[in-house]
């Protein structure tokens, strides 16, 4: 399965935590025991034969059954223990969840946390992670999803940048500023399209959210930030607060088979509390507060 997914023995070995010769030798032994060639080897890697494709479907079914057995066995423990793997994006994993890690380790000393920081959505069915923090509702039927809330966002700039370049009072004026945004993210492309902006209007683009935030804080230009995160930087000011940007939805997701795991359930419940606090402990600014902030901003 790993060789078919990675299309190389080197990639399969890395995914399985073994050496490349070991991965190659195991596949060769499987082919010998079956009396069939499963892969065609070529300069670009591996390609499945027809027999290999047939066997792969059966192997996936077998793999899924084995995973279910292991998950149910883990759930038989009376005390939360074992490894729980959490997948989250950079801002959520680094900033929003950070206060929760120490509490979890103190409350459940037998649980070992593994944090996977990435922007792509982990495949929970394949156990790339046990729990995932996501910005959209999952479509898979075998997942448990809890909607935590929605994170309001705004356009922010550093006070020093606004003093030097002025504060935009319209979207048209916004186009004259140095803008910070995503590179390929579809949600962002939809957002800026609703404002009449296009990627070429941006001077700094990256799909790394923390890099965007640091660019805003270090006066590169204006960019969109979660209001909750911008509140940690008093030197940042919201501009054009009247623009109705779509809030970012926040979901906590796990595989339904993990309901029987005491450790995963304990971490899942703790993350719900932490993410709920992240969403609602700091309310978005009132209209009066926004008006006062705008009045204090440099022109």
C-alpha cells in the first residue's frame, strides 16, 4: 500500500520508518509468495500492474479492518494513555492550542501528544492524525465533527505603516497600498474576489499564515488577520471595519471509531473547551470601539 501510494520504494520506506532496501525486499518477497508481479519498475518510480491494482483494493479493506481492531483495543484501557496525534494549521496549533498542551500533560501524564502542523487536511481515516482542527466541515461520513464557532477577521496594518502611508477609507484606496495575502488558498481567492481584488494586487503572498502575520506586524503592508490574534498586538489597527469579511469557521474532527478510545476522547473534550475559549473569550470589538479606533488612526 505504501509503495503504491508513494510510487517509489524510497517514499514508502520514509512513510513506514524503515530503510529503502527493506521496503524493496518486502515487496519482492510478497511478489515471490504470490507468484505475480505487482509493480513495474521504471526510472520515474513504480507503477502498479493489473494484478497489483486488484490486490491493492483487497489490501485497503484488510488494512481498514486491522485499524479498527487496534482502535477498539486501545479503548479498552481504563485510564487515558497512549499516543494522541493532533493535526492543526500553524496559527491554531502554535497560538490557539499552546495553552492547552501543558494542561493536558498535567491532567493525563500517560498520554503522549504528537502535533502535526500543516495547512493541508490530514486523512483521519488513514490515521495520519487522531484529531484535526479544521476550517471547514468534513465531507466524510465516518468522521465525527463538532462545530466550535466562527472566527471573525479584519484587515489590519501596523500603526507605523499607517502613519507613513495613510489609512485607506475605501476598497479603491486599499488597492494603492502594499497588500499581504495567500498564494493559492481558494477560500482567500473567493474573499478578495468579493472585494474586487485579484492576486496581482498583492505585493506579498504566502500560504503560511504565521508568515503573513509577521509581515503585517513588521510593517510590510496591510493584510487579513483573525481579530482574536490581532488583539495580541496593540500596535495593529483595523482598517475598513465596515467591510463584511466572511468569518473563518472552526471545526474539531475525529474518526468515529475513536469514540471508544479513552485517550482520544479525553483530548478531544479538552480541545473543545480550549477552542471554545479561543472563539469567545475575547469578543469582537463593538461599533463604538471600532469608531474610536478609526478616529485615532493616522491619516
